[in-house]
C-alpha cells in the first residue's frame, strides 16, 4: 500500500508514537512492499472469515 | 569419535543409555568448546556452567540408580533467550528486558527439564525475534561457524551457531516467518517449523501469535525429531496446542510423492537450484515419486504473512513504542512502526484470506503430492556487512530476501523441515525445505531422515569446530 512518510508520521502520532522523517520513509517503503497481498485479498468472497483457517487445521488434525 | 561433543544428540543418548559416557563428560566437553569458540561466534548471551555441572551430576546419579527420566536425561542443550524460566532473566535479545525476570516457565522448557535435559545457557537472538539476519545492535552480530564474516540468519541466530559449532546438542528456536529454517539453512542444520498449534507457545515471548511456532534446531533430522517429540502435545496453558500423537519419522519413503515447485522460487541462485535438483534425484533413487507441481501466488501469500506479522507485532509492542522508543534498535523500531500504519481492514483481510489460501494449497498442491521440496532461502549466507542495513529504506528488500521462501508456510500454518542439502563452491551450507499438510511432520521427518542417511551432509563439521 502506498502511504507517504508524512501521512505515516501523522498516523503514528495519533497513536502517541513519534517517528522521525527517515524512520517514516522506511515504514513507507516497508508498506509499499506489502502490495502483492492485495492480489489475494481482492479475490476474497463477502462471506470469508478468519475462523475458516482454524477449522481447516482442526479437520486436518483429525485426518 | 574422540570428542563427545561431536556426537549427534541421538548418538549421545545411546551412549548414555549404554553407560559408556556420562552426562558430566558431555557437559564438560560442551563447556570446553564454549570457552574456546563461543565468544568469537557471539552465540551465547549467558553460560550457566555451575548449574549445568550440578544438573549433570544429578542426571548421572539417576542413571546409576536406574531412574533415568527419559532417553534424553543428561543431554546438554541451550535455547534462544525468549523462553521464560521462573526467576531467571530472559532478555528476548533486547535492552527493554535486559534485567527482566520471568514469573513463569515456558511449557517447552518445563517438558525438556522433566525429561532430564540440561540447559547450558541462553543464546543470541534478534531483538524480540524480529529480524532474519542475526544482526542485533544491542548484542553485536552472531557469526556463522562456517565463515565468521557471514551471517547466521535469524532470529534464532545463537541456536544455529551453537548447534553448528557443536557447543550444544540441540536448541529450541521460534519461527514466525522463518526464524528456525533460515538460520538452519545458513548454518547447515536440520530445523523444524511445526504446524501452527503442534507445540505449546505458553511462556514463550510472543511476536505474532497467529504465526508464532516453536521448534528444534539440530545437527540431524533424527535429532530434530527427538526434540520435537519431547516438546509437542496438548497443554492447558495454551488452548491452541493440539491433542494429537507425537509425529513419527520412521518407515520407508517408497511411493511417497514429492513435488518440485513450477514457480514462486525464481530468485534462487544456481547452486541452490542445483542442490534442490540433486536432492530430488536422491529421493527418487530411494523410491519417492518426484514431479513438478503448479504453485499458488507465493509472493502474494508472503505479503499477506507480513501484513499479519507487522500488525500483530505493533500491537504487542504498542505500549513500549510509546513509552520507551529509545530502548529499541532503529531497525526493530522501524519494523514495528510499519504495523502502526496498516489499516485494520487490511489486517483482517489477511486473516480472512488465510482459510481460502490454505484450502487452495491443500487441494492444488497437497492433493497431488505428499510433500513439497523447495529452497529454504534463495542464497547462501551473505556477508555480515552487506546485510547490516539497520533501519534504512533498504531494509524491506534485504530482509525480505531472507524469508521470502519460508514466510508463506507460516501464513498457511504448514509444517516445514529444513534439511542440510549440500555446500556451495565456497563451502557454505545449503538447506532445502520439505513442506507438508498440517500435522504431517512425521512424513517430513521420514523423508528427511531417509535423505540424510543417504546424503550424510550432517557429517560435515565447520572447520573451527572439528
């Protein structure tokens, strides 16, 4: 996701955490690297929910 | 073998059982080597010599009276400094917890202690287990026994260095994105990341609970199996710990189906790819059926994993980030701060996508093969100075390379075993992952043990540890 460093500083500040400008730049680059996650997230069905993962693990444990 | 420290854990256990060796001899052999080698590797945070000697004497007394607690009674181990021990300092590799004493004992340590194993000390790790290289600006870098100018990998850096240098017979580590397998690859060890929920995490420092797992780093797959069996099982202190029989790595591999990935691992260097193909040929010769298999979107899955990791880590560290930001190193503070800016829907999407991604992997890959064989890391151990990126903008790229092939399997919750699979022309170890269905650790251990009996890479010892 693309979020510029200044916005990141404001978001962190709203949570009571101060970031320097270089640090905010690093965070911005780190967030940008997450972009491929959207490819899968955008395919999610309306009904998908986190519990499905745990249900599959439990089923596999009973195999 | 003249130096008992060079035995594998399984061999040492057999010698203890046969009474041809004592625990005191094993502990002294390890302490001698720790005195000679450990400082140069920066592998230990604390060495507990007197406690280890006293524990060895007690173990030998039990053996003499026929009351050994288990086959592992008297085996010297050492563990990443993130497993709580009541009234002991547990630093988590940090300044924030430099003097912190735990009020409880981690289930995994309690189980090993109940079996009579001995803890030689606590081991180097990335600050709060949040770093894949082995750098730690508080402690200095941990150094690879195969080449001290190279990284060990992390975050279980000291676990890998200590076991590879034959300073301990095995070690526990944690694996949230590759922290057992990456250092196992760089240091020539067997490392098992179990299925999420196979091993209790009670009393272990959390990083990202949706992804955190605990497992062994060992000289051989056989040793890794012994340690995994010792620590797994249900635990009232951790409701996610599964009530299932311990995995069994015995049995033939003839007929087992092994898949080589058709995509997703293109960044692996030529020597790594050659090692993977050579390992596939050995497994084929042993009777496995090897084929190439289509893969899901590994890069996308990897970044879903990072979304979960960053968001959860930022949550755990929020109070300290507000109140004691100066006590973090710049790299860890920057990585934790990434989670502050991840929108809540993006984090929840990453959790919602987990079920469909796992279902797709089970149907698409594990519907056709029993195990996936793929590189653990794309490259062998890089130089320390080339990976010391601190909190710079290069951080995401350099660190991402370390865990791009391990992280997806944390997200999917799958078991993954990294096994030694050869050496580069420069003499650096190369590891390969065997990945299976949830709770298929036994099958992975079976493949790994069959391969190691044939390939015998575990018999190679770092030059300074011989």
